[in-house]
C-alpha cells in the first residue's frame, strides 16, 4: 500500500586516497577510494523506512546526476517541507574527497549539513560505507550504507549530547533500485561519475552556529546553496478544483507513467513502481512550486483522497494523469484541473 512519504534524509560521501600525487595522474584516472559509491547510490530506490517517528511501508527517492561528479535527490512532503540529499566530489581538508549535503526546509527553518566518508569496505558481494559529520565526525552523526546486488541498506545515527556514546538510530531504510534506467540519460550526458571537483569546501566550515557540526541554518551562509546547482529545474503548479473539494487537502503524485487513465482506471503497478514524488497540498493552497526537479518526461496526478487510502478511488475527485516535459534549468508553469469524480 502506498504511504505518504515523510522522510528525513541524510546522505554523505567517499574518502579520497591517492597512491601517487594528483600531478602524476590524469584527473579522470585518479584513484579515489570508495569512488564506486557515486554509482551505487544513483537510481530510483523503493522500499520501507523505519524512522524515530514511525514505520513507513512505502518509501522512494530518485538519485540522478546533475553534473559529472554530483548525484542528487529530493523529498518534498509539502510546502516548506523538503529534504535535499546529494553526493559530490569536493576539495576539502586540502585534498579531493567525496562529500554529501543534506538539508532543505523544515517548516520555516532552512537547514544544510555536510558529511564526508571515513570508512569503506568493498567486496564482491557487499559494499559498506560510513559517512560522518564533516566537522564533528562520528561523535556528531554518522550514516552507514550497505549495497548488496540491487538492494541498499541505509542507517542514520544522530546524537543528542554531542558525544554519540550511545548512538540513536534516526532512520533505517531498505530498498531496491527498481528503475536504474531513470538516471541513464543524465549518466550518459555527463559521463558520470567523474573525479571533477564540484565545489571547493576548504575553510568553509568556520564561524559555525555549532562548533561541532557542519550545519547551516541560513541559506545566505550555506557554502553550496541551490543557486550553485546546475541542470535542475522548477515547476510551478496552479490548481483548479471542483467546487466540491474547494477547501479539501490534495495529494500530488509525480510519476514516470500515468496513474489515472482517461477512462478513470487506476494503474496499480505504476502506482507502486513509477512514483517519483508524493506531495501534500493543503486545503487553502491553490499553487505549489516543486524544486530540484530532474529534467525528464513525467505525469502529474492530483486527487482529493477523501478515504486516505493514498490512491485515487471511489468518492475522490482527481485530475487525469497529465503529461509534462521538463527541460534542464527551466522554470515551467502549468495548471492542473481536479474535477474528475470517481464513482
């Protein structure tokens, strides 16, 4: 059963180690230990997520490259409830490393945190990566990723005291890369993954609000804000509702294939395997702006979900699944009409 996604994502990156100096090795051949993590995490993952709040039996995120050395995903729960997660090659602590950025809006509060990989164990059957706070290291927060075949296991730990003597599990995800093909166009376009430096983060974690964490609560102070991210787009949606649902909340589904056909039939296979984002629209909201959107062809379905079963069903008003093309670095505006009554 589809569950509304409400997820706190934390993602981080690989530790760089070179046996020779960078001057001796061509940039695209430099040995970055754990570099395969960039490829392993890229994909459309669907699974289950257990958080400190509750268990979610359906969860998805969509990692795709947005540059030669940067893969990105976002969860949008609602207006000002977005969590961005990305991994990229950075210059940090005087050397080339792979790092992660996690942040977004939690209500009115902006947040961005940075992580770096410190442990790697790669075998034929299992790859393990640990990622730690870029300043406080494992004493502040850490994440563990395990990849086996087409599955990913992701456990995130936080601290309440600054010591992590007794790590508190923040979330535990297990999922399968259901649709690796979603990222193929971007992989081919950018020649991803590359060892190109995406951002220089040397000396960027000074004068912090918390001396033990690479945390920023103001977008103006964030060393790698959205304005510095390429390839991604924005989508501005206007909603025209049936009078019967003029003040009811809505669910907005962004998918790769249609959810509701022109004959009013629900495609349950697409509902489970083709969803990219699920977004809550409040009853008073007639517009919504989706950000960090990967260029692609999508379908948008918006419905009232009166019975709260998380798909358009009897008694709901819905839009038909509306096709939409998103080009790189574009700002698209569309109007969606929600007036199809499902008997």
